[in-house]
C-alpha cells in the first residue's frame, strides 16, 4: 500500500528517516510517498504545502506526519490545524504510558486522551472588534461533541478500558461546555459498563499531577484536550515519547506530538520515538497488531537498556544509532 509521509520542519526529516529505515527493515508492505509542508517550505515557496499533498491523502487515506513549525502571531496557518479540518480527523488520540528507563515522577500511568480536533477556540474564528479589542469565538456543536464522546466510549469498550472522564468548565461556560457535557451524558447511556466521571479542567490539572494513575480514558473539547495532552506527556517523561493519531471516518493522520525542536535540528540527536510510536499506532489500525507490538517492544527494550538512547532521555546516542538499535532488536 501507499501512504503519505510529511517529514515537516526542523528535526522532522531526521526522525522521518528513522521510520523509513524501520519500514524497510521490517519488510512492511508500505510505500511512503513524501510531501513537503511547513514553515521551511513556506519560506521557499510562499505555499504551506507542496501541490499534490491534499490529493495524495485523499487517495491513500493514511498519512504519517513529522512536526511542522507555525510562526506565532502571523498570518501563516498551522498545517496541523488545516489538515485536521480539511480531512475531518475529528478525534485526536494520544495514548501515554511510562517507559522503563525514562525518568518520570510517576509510575503505572496508562492514560488515553481523546481530544476533539475540529472546533472550539481552534476553529480560528477570531477578529479585531476595534484596534484594541480582539474577539475569538468558542464554537461547540452537538454534532462534533456527540461524535467525539461516542469515539471515546467506543475506544474504551474496544480496548477494555474501564472509565471515561469528561473534562469541562461548564460551571462557567454554561452554553458551550454545557452542551459538550450534555452530549457526553447522552452518549454514556449507551455504555452502562463503563464508569463515567466529570471533572472541571482546573481541578483536572491538579488531580492529574496528584494521582494520574486513577485516570483511564479522558475526553475533552479541543483546547482543554491540547493542554492536558502536553501535561500528561510531561507526567510520563516528555514529548519525545508521546505519539498521536488524528482519526476521521475516512482519513487517518498519525503524528509526533512534539514540535520541530529548532534548538537541536540538524544535529542528528533528535529522539525518533514519538514518530515511531505514532507509526506503531498506524500499524495497529491497519490490522498489523503483531508488527505494531514488536515495534513497541523493540523500542521499549532499547530505551530500558539505555545504551543507545538520545540525549533528551539521558543517553548519548544519535538518532541513527537509536534507530539501528531498534532495528537490531526487531
Ligand atoms: P518543541 O516540541 O519543538 O521543543 C520543545 C523542547 O523539547 C525543545 O528543547 C526540543 O529540543 C525538545 N524536543 C522536542 N522534540 C524532541 C525530540 N524528538 N527529541 C529530542 N528533543 C526534543 O516545541 P517548541 O519549541 O515550542 O516549538 C517549535 C516549533 O514546533 C514551533 O514552530 C511550533 O509551532 C511547532 N510545533 C509543531 C507541532 C506539530 O507539528 N505537531 C507541535 C508543537 C509545536
């Protein structure tokens, strides 16, 4: 099969090369079709992505994406947000767990964050009311809220998870978050075997820091989901080991959750784990469970041994040495 690979900016091409080597080493029937996108491409061409990218995702349905840089406060639109909206990948799924060998303040974390991906404040409806007043619209719809809550409960049922916690601020935002919560409660009725829980976002942040092991699946509107996702990545030892999938009914775009890491780009020391684990999520969704499992186990073993890991997780190896060690295990 063919799938789209977007290496992206900064360390993106370096970590994408790891996935390409692994694909080859595992003899997987996946041909990567590469397209450029992001700030570096935009600087050269004035366009956000290479012509043909959208058609290719439309045709092949599956994509893997490295980080793309988004300048703050300019007209340049985020490639991530544009792709998520274009392909209606309404669920951002981010599993997070501890890895032996990576320092973290907590043990036994096994969380999955399911974040609504298409609306809320990230819809991008904002304008200057006057020269001194900016206004942004928090758009929440019944359709998108029901769809994401159903996805979360279905995920819990399929993956034998016990609890789905809704994150909200409906005490203050009675209409928008109130609607999200209504949809959550409505959908929950169809899943009586799954425990429900509603937690206000600020309290959620505190509880995640105090007792993260008590949570299972979390479902949230876009903005809270984004913030809590990074908070949870911090709980398990950083963004370098957190993968994510942007899932729609027809298209799936898997990605590394960290950014383009401009401070280490070009040095050959980026940690490729996030993109590799995103690739493992993709393999699982392609019904290649055995391959996904082997890849995760190989990565976990190399991380645990610690001989060939990158500097961000305490090692001294290069991206290539880390990748080769994973391939050796495979
Ligand atoms: P960042 O994630 O790029 O970097 C934060 C810190 O983590 C840096 O010190 C970096 O060196 C380190 N780091 C990140 N990934 C690493 C890896 N794989 N291996 C080793 N170290 C790693 O965040 P930032 O600096 O806030 O953002 C830089 C750019 O990335 C911005 O333009 C931002 O818009 C973009 N960004 C893109 C995405 C995405 O495409 N999904 C996500 C977040 C940020």
